[in-house]
C-alpha cells in the first residue's frame, strides 16, 4: 500500500480522470465530456498548487466543468459540427443550404416523405408538389433532418418561368 501512496497522488488521479473523459468524448456524441475532462485537469492544477480537501476538490471540479461548458460549448460546437469543406476547400455552414440543388431519389408528393440526394448523401424530403424520380429540386428549408424542396424553376430569355 505504501507503493500506491508514493506514486499516486490526488493530482495524478485527476489528470488520469481528465484523460479518460477526453478519450470517452471520442466515442460519445454531444461534446459534453470534454468539459468535464477540462474540469478534472483544472482540479489537478489546483491540487498541485494547494493542499485542499476532497470536498473542495469536488466543488472545484463541478464549478470548473460547468463554467467551461457554459462558456466554451457554443463556440466549440460551431467549430466541430456543421462545417463542411466543399470541393474548392472552403468551409460552408450546413444550415446555409437554402437554394442548393438536389436530385429526387424516389417519386413522392404532398403529404408524403421522399428521399433526395444532396452533396452525395440521401436525405428525407417533403414537398408541396408531386416530384418524380431523378428530378432536380431546390432546397427551400431544412427542419431537423428533413429537407423542404420544390421543383427547380428555370427562367428563359423572355423572363418566363418554366418547370
């Protein structure tokens, strides 16, 4: 037991816990565990500098974890989620898809949910019009994982809109 007390101190335990939480973030979606890992590392630093009780360590852990979650999550979520590189290598926000073109994968109409192909990925879609397979459509809105689409309208030289 003396060997354990010699090589394992509170700061080492908190550092290890922080590392485990950071590695768990790789397997659990949601971008939450990383902030508890940061909180554990903050406690490790505080314990290294000051001799504090376990109760104070837990309070510092909870406070620093929640504080980092509140301050950094919104910024980091935008950094990790929703950005996609297009073929030119520039980043685009996935919410900036209104007006983009897609291809209908199966026939569907009003009140039905169909499938479209957008940027190489099939998506659920809804439309107020009847759409045929392989038709080109324009995305007019996105509600969660469902795209709202309508027929692509083309303007000819005289200004007439056709489908």
